[in-house]
C-alpha cells in the first residue's frame, strides 16, 4: 500500500506544478493583452483563444487536485445523519459511482478528440486544432478516475486520503 501512497503523492506533485505552470501562462497572456491594450491601444486577437484553452486545462486538472484534497463539492447532509456501517457502505457506493462516471466522461472525451481530429476542426484566429483543448477532457477525467480509485482504496482500508504523505497512518489515525 505504500506504493499507492507514493504514486498518489507523485501524481499530486505533477498535477500541482502543471496547474501552476498553466496559471502563470494564463497570467502572462492576460498581462500581455492588458498592457498592449492600455499602452499601444491595440488588441492581440489570439489571447482569448489561448486563455480559453489554458483555462479548460487548469479547471480540469484542478478537479483532480480537489479530489486529492477532499475539497470537491459534496452534499454532506446524508453523511451527517449516517454513522458506522451504513456510512461506510454509502462512501463505497459514492466512490464506485464517481469512478464509473469519470471513466465514462474520459471515454466520451476520447471520442470527442477523435472527432475533432477526423474533422480537422481548428480555432479561427490561432489556427490551433480543437483537439488541443478537448484533449483536456479525457486526460483530466482519467486523472479524476485514478484519484477516485485511490479514494476508494483508502476508503476500504479506512485511511484518510486528504492527508499529505507520512501524516496519515493506517486506520486513518494521525500520530501528531
């Protein structure tokens, strides 16, 4: 199980630095547009398309990071009312449901990318292929599927999936 925790933390590091890089790139593109607009009174037409593509990637990678941190949107009124075995069964059901949902969206995203490639769709200004943006769907939902599988394993073993590596021990207990 240490391999799963190590993989989980390694994946988190890759996701975090990828998201930070995308955010810096978006900031640079928007800053370029604002400075160019205010100083030279000229508009750079490609910045909107580039920011849209970067935002899609950032948002979907962020969804995977949210699963890692346990900060995704949940309806917790059910968990407040349940305890013990019923709660564990509910957690397992929800984990399995989200695994299959994310896997289905990833698979559908793959077909979307394939359609964009086959049709040769491109953005009007940058001439970038549509699949560059739509590839974020299968890639990031595959990440979300992996994250949810890890959450499922952690749930089965009673571990906390939101604690950084080394802080959560087996059984979900913290030694701090």
